[in-house]
């Protein structure tokens, strides 16, 4: 019998809330058996090659031999970054001498929507996870969050000192920042919904580079 | 028409069945390879199952905490007892925000609640943005798999659909090109949408945040662009702390497709930041839905099914699912987990589903959270029989069989007579009497003596 | 150790030689075996049909009738699993305890001193893993799990036979689609599952198909006889009897009317 039938008064949100909580109280089983936590696995011997392999499985490309001053020359893109009209760079990631700097409509964007189309987006990871190629990123603004999705090509910079072995080590390090949002980005946008054939660039970036920099 | 008939229709197309079986077996093989990469695989399953079992005993406490934290972060929390209430809440939110165009990312919960038809009836356009979901939406049919919604279709059929719906050249069936067309079409819809609806993979009590995972990034685009985000979450989806997410996210994508992780694993806590263009401030609404979940929780035999993280591995491994297709189940969620969940929603309609299973147990062994699926299916059979959902004649036949099997004399006489007759009937007749067994199988030739008779004879010969 | 042999109803009626093989093997291994009579069923067909109360009655009769024994051995993984996995839930221990029900190859490899060494069996053999032996009784490691490896006693016993080659399968433990009443009620899917298993074995050029479960074999044999090149179907116990109890055992023990040796 619903609350409405029982009391005859109009059902509002509070009724639903208390009724659901009461149902859950009534149905709750005895506390579960104690269980073992999986100890966080250690960093593998060769984190770089594992990271590259896992990222590759996700459709991303790991760049290992680049430096903080020349990494744009190591990207495998259809054109050099200097040729792109619309670029968004997270603060601190620009390299103007290689054509990597925010430009185009993004600079005057009034709404996230104005960023579309966008050729390139460069972000910096807070840390990256070796076991799966994912990089943790907290967008500084709504525009930055949108840029990472609307760009045709995504580049994420990360550092060797910021590698963690697995998600077990990742969660204790995470924040959601002041925007209340953060994400693991682990490759280009992809789908296999047509006959399980892998297609990169389902909705968002068609390529994703993770650039591993020395500290 | 039930599972048996729909499955027979599916199997009748031998080629399609072969393809469906092999493509899903391939996904299972990728899952196996992913499991091989983690020596702690079984321990992870234990941990994940342990967390879920612990959670089931603490749901009220955890949801209260979630509500408190999420509200503090600026989200609004709603509670829905059932599908109708859920649909009403979502519609009301869209109405008060004057929303006419919605983009939705994959959510089995909104599928279960029938949200799309409800909103469409009120004049709101709902676009499913996951490519597979979009395909089945355009075909006006249900997803046939919980993470590969269009796995029942071949590229030619999708090409024909796009030709009709999006004007692609006739005969175009290349997945790259078809995806590019869908991308262009959907990008415009993302940009035009006034609200985004998503499901939730995990809610975190301690932080009031929730996680949504996709490979396409459609949940992200659908929430990064519009100013209104509505997230619909089933009561079972909560974990106590953010650290608890680790085992689940390590298992989820590996179990689902063999990937080490999904492309986008997004953590939401507050309405999205304002982009400062002077519009109304963005809003985040979370709708917590019961719709039968508390009833399942009250059933000790079935409550562990609430641990399900919807990875789809039990579908991929199920030898019946692979050969009967998702639509044969006639339930929102197909496959082993669907056959466990559906009878609790509507026992009369889904009484047949627990029998669409050979009890091989592969599902229970593949499940990352150790739902004892095949034992639950077995238990359902007796629950449904006891509650009058099995045909009377069927039950009578088993009562007679039980009589014969529990009476040594009766068993002896009945089997002697049976074999005597069977050995004398022409095989054509026997095949007819064999019913469905002999449709595809030869009957074994019937021995003149049973084991016990042969043994007695032998012992007489050489005492 | 007091041991009983349980030959389930469908083996008793349709594949009597499998019962004889099990009995002769146990005796040859030095066990004083009593053959259960008047207890034809473990309750499995009733249980899987959803008739749990009827199944409980039948299983109770079985548990009561066998409590004097330490072990009940049976050439059926699925009957053993019914009694060990579900029977323990359905039927409480009688005072003084109950017999442990053990699948034959498990029993032989745990306790057995089979007359060895086995003689030659120069055939390519496809071993069909019984789901219930594998995933309920955990005889072997299911392909889904990453548990510590356990040996499948049936495979281990077959591997000791000179000349016998176990064929490699592409899907080593997929269900054959028998599933009790499933085989009849979901006939179309059951058939397709069985045909797929058969073609896997045929791809491996199996000459003999074997298993620890007669029920799987009845289904697969029925399908194989309707189409495709001939495939001899033997229970593991029959192969073990032929190779451990003297070549010719199969022929000597052929039962009139049965197609055991074809
Ligand atoms: S029941 Fe287990 S295997 Fe099936 S979808 Fe849920 S989590 Fe995955």
C-alpha cells in the first residue's frame, strides 16, 4: 500500500523518502561477513612499458622520449599543431614556439558550445595510473571540461613522479577540485557498437596522446 | 510468445546465431585475457562482493549520508518509490526548466522505468546518445544487451537504417563511415540539448559524489554542455567510500569488454561550473529509485543480485544468451542476471525465464561480484512453482515421476514395461513418442537389461 | 571404508554397462562395494524442474537409505553435485551423519589403486567437461576463474593411458546444452548448444567422445547419430575399464540391445 492510500494525503517527496528508507530498514539483512581488502599491488618493474601497453589497448599513444620543451614534435597528428586554427591549452601547458597555445574561438568563448569545433586540447594530469593508462584530471572550468570532449585531438601531459601503480593507490590521492568534477581519461572517445568493430572518435577526440615527461 | 518461441526463431537463423555466439564469445575471451593480467583477480572479486554485501545491510545510513553530502555540494536529491514516480519527477524537472530537447546516456534504469516513452508523450524529444542505443532507438526496439545494445544487428541492417533515417547512400555499411555520420548528427543534438540525463554506475556515500563510465564520452558531452543534469540511480548502486571504488572499477571494464578501464570514468559531485555567459546557474539533480529493489532486498534468496554492477559478463558467457539473443528474454535486462531480476518485477510475465538456463554455472564463475546467478535461477524455479506460476499438467507429471522414483517396486515395474515396449516399437513410432527430444536427437538404442538386471545375470553366471 | 555404488536411474536404464564398469573398477581397486538397490534417484530431475519439495522427499529417501555408508560413489558428476551441493541444503544431516557422495573419477584418483599400468587405447578422445562436476564439485578449474589450478581427475586418469590422445578444444568447458528438462523445454537452443560442442570435438578429430556424465553423453550421442560422421561415445568409466581391467572388457560386457560398443 502506498503512502497515498494509507494516509489519503498528497504524496510529496518527503513521503517517498521516508517510505523508501523505512522499506530499506525493514528489509536490511544482517551485517555482511567481514572481508579481506586486496593489498595495493606494488609498482611494476617497468612501469613505462606497461603504461604504454595499457594505454595502447585503450586506443591511446604513450610518448616517452619527449622533453618539456619539445614534446609537440613527438605527436603523431594529421598536421603540426601550428596548423590548427582552434586550440585550447590548460594553464601552464602551452609551448608557443611549437605552435601550441590557446587560440581561435575558444579564447572568446561565452559558452562551452562556442568551443565546437576545436582541433586540439592540451591538459595536464594530476597523476596517471600504470595498470590501465588512465590519467586523473580536474578541469579548472566548465570550458576546459568541454574542450577535452569537443577537441578532435587530445594531449595529456603527465610526469614520471606522478605515476601510480593501480587504482588502489589512485583513490586516496584524488580530489574533485572546486568544480565538483574530475575524471579519469584513458584514451580517445571510442565505440564498437557496430558489429564490435572498433571506431575511434565516437563523439569526442579521435586521438589521445599521453606525454610522459621527466620531472 | 515466450523465451522458448523467440529463442527458436533466433536459432532458426543458423548464420546469425553463429555470428552472435562467436562475437560474444570473443568478448568473453578478451575478458579472460584481462583477468589473466591481475594475479589478484579472485581476491578482487571477494573484496567487491564483500563491499556489496556490507552495503546491503547499511543502505539507509549510506543514502542518508549521500543525500547530506550531495546537498551540501549543491546537488538536489529526489526519491522515487517506483517507475511512475521516477518518470514524474524527471518530467517535472524538465517542465519547470522549460526543456524540450534532452540527450540521454545509457542507463538500464531509465530503460526499466520506460522514461523515454513517458517524456515523448509529453512532447519532449529524448535522444539516446550511446551509438548502440541510438541505433535501437531509431529502430524502435529495446537494447538486446546491457552494454552492447545493438549486438543483435549486422552492419548491413545498420546501414539500411542510416540510409532511411539519415540519408546515407544506400549500401553504405562501413562501421567507420556510419559512426562518422552518427557523430555529426549527434554532435548537433548535444549542442542543441537543454538537459542531459545519465545513469549512475556508483554513488559514493562519504562524498555525495557519483561515477559514470562510458567509452564514447556521451555521458560527458551530455552533461558538459546543457545546464541541467539529471542523474537517475538505483538504490543498490551505492558504496561507502571513494576508496571502495577501486576494486569495482578494476573489475568492471575488464569483465565487460576486457579493457583495462573505460575511456571516461567521470566523478560528479556538484552542478557543473558556470561558463559565465549569463544564463541561469547550472543544476544537478539526483533521483534515487526503488522500483522493486527494496522488495528484492527483503528476499534472502535473491538479494545478492543487488550487488550486480551491470558489466554484462554473465550475458557474454551464457551459452543460452549467445544462441538466443537478448530480445528472446522479453525483459529489460536479458541473460542470467535479467532472468534473476525480472521475475521479482513481474512473476507471471517472466515465470519462464529461470528455465531459459541449462544450469551450467558459467555466469556465477564469471561474475565480478560473485552473484550466485545459477543457484538463484534454480531457486526461482521452485519459488515460481510454489506460487502457482508453473502449468498444472507439468507439475502433475513431476508428481507422478517422483512417485515412481521413490518406490523401488514401482520403478522396477515401470522401467521394465517401458523398455519392453520401447524395444518392440518401430523406431519411427518411438521418435514420435520422444516429442521434442527426438526432434533433433536419435533415441539411444534400448538395452535388453538394466544395470541391475545385467548385474544379477552376471552374478548368477559366475557366483 | 564402507562404500556403496549408486547407479542413477538413467544409467541403470539406458547405459547399464557404465554401471558395470564403475563396479568392476571399484572392486579392482580393492574396495568392497555394495550396490545400492531400490534408490534409483537423487532428486535432480525434480529439483531442476522447480519441484523442490518432491526433490527433497526423494533426496531424503536417498540420504536415509545410504547413511550407513561412509561414501557413495557414482559415475555421475551431476547426481553427486545434486546430493552434495543442494542435498545438504535440502536434507539435514540424519543423526549419526550421512554418506559423502563422490563422483567416480574423483573417488578413484583420491583413493584408488587401479590395477596399473593401463593398457593401450590408441584413439583420439574428446573429453566433455560436465558442468556439474566442474563448476559445482570444482573437479578442475573452470575457465572463468583464476583460482588456484585443480586437476580434473577424469582428465588425469585418461592422460595415464598410453596411446590415448586427448583432443584440444577451442572452448574447453562450454555446456553441451543438456540441462535436464531444459533439453526438452528449450529444445532449439539445447540442440544448437550440443551441435556446437560436437563440432568442436570433431574439429579436434575426436574418434571417441567421453565424459563423467551419461546425461551429457546421451544428448550429444543423440545429436551425433542424426548427422555427421560416426563418433563413438563412451563414459570415462568404460574407457578406464577397457584399459585397466583387460582389453576386451567392453566387448565382454556388452549388453544386448545397447549400442555401447556399436
Ligand atoms: S550479475 Fe555479475 S556478471 Fe552479470 S552483469 Fe551483473 S555484475 Fe556482471
